[in-house]
C-alpha cells in the first residue's frame, strides 16, 4: 500500500452534503493525477448503521422469481431508485447483459429472485463466494465458501452475492492476478467501517478526467476510509450513484457507458442497493 496515497485520501478536502440524520454525501475530484498517479472522481454515501431513520435494501427491476432462461428486464439505477422513492442508491450485483437477471444468488424479503448461474465450473467465479446480507436493517459483509450452493444455507431475508471481497475483519484480501482485478475500471463497492458506518462508493473511470481504479487501489481507498469490511459490486459501465433531488435525474457520478464524462452514460442494470 502506498503510504502517500493513504495520506492523500485521509487528508483530502471532501465536499460534503448532509442528506439526513447521520447521512452524508461526500465527493472529490482529484484532477492533477495526485491519487495513484491518476485523475480520480469519487463519490461516497456515508450512513450511520445506528441510524433508525433510514432503511437499507436491495431492489430489482424484476420483483418476482422467474425462470433464469427467460429474458429479464433491465433498468437504470436512477429509475429503479426513483420508482422506489429511495433517497439514494448505487448499482449492486453482477447481471446477465443479454438475458437480464442477476448471475448470482439474490434474495429480497425472503424470496429468492435469482440463483447462482453455474455451468460445469470446477471453481466458483470471484463474485459467487462472498456477499452482503441485510437482516433487521443491519448490513453485514460476509465471506462465503468455494463450494457451490453455500449461499442456500443463509437464513437472512436479504442476500446479495457479489465480489471479490476486498477487506475482511480489517485484513486486506489477497486478490488474484487477473485483468479484471489489475486493470483500471469504474468501480462500485460497499464498506462497513470500524465506527459502524456504511459507505457506498463509486469511482468513475474510462476517461481522461477519471482513470478508474484497480481492485488493489480500491482496497487501499477503502482501507484509508477506515473500512473493517469491504466488497466489490459490479462496475464498469454499470457504476452509478443516485441521489434524490439532484439534477440529471439524480445521477451524481459520471457513468461511462456513453464514453463521455457526463451524467448521461448510465447503463441499465438488474439490481441496486438503496437507502430510503
């Protein structure tokens, strides 16, 4: 971990807007290649996990379980969130861009919406062995098993498999050497801090204005932000942060799917993490 980058993150002058009780939107744009020797645009939703005035949840454009072989709907994060009346949201799990639906296990309110899609694999994909659970409005990041079907034993009413896991119990996870991990991309992640806050983070990428991050850089960012546990969500063109009442249909980051550094490049997704 580059100590200079950690210091830059810790000492950064984050622009902060209060969205509610113990609920903040923080953002910064490093424009002089000072963070990881790159330009970086970062947005953070920071919510106290002791805040009883908010509700956390997963939502999908498909509200009922359907056959995964049938084409499913996709919708923009901002539209799903607005239809829910959410205060804020980010895109969540990985999904099938051709047929719709999550590619990993998703359970909402006790109903299984999607199951993990496997096809003769000897080793589970990186996004199938960790996840986020919400039970009684408490958010936790969990480490699973390298064993097909492990998630079916989870009793919590709200479960989203995703990954890779970045930090667990204060220890940074060892990440495989792969193009997905080692190349810079837009990223979305969730963290639980040591002082019991939930951070939902987006890092913009694929532009001169914001390069994006490797997963090692994302882990360094989360660690510098005091995260005890951190997990990667779907990224790339899917990376989106929505805040109710903001311009550009509430999209506050710079989604990259239109290859422009503006707020219009939002990709339709299958599911989101929302705050109401």
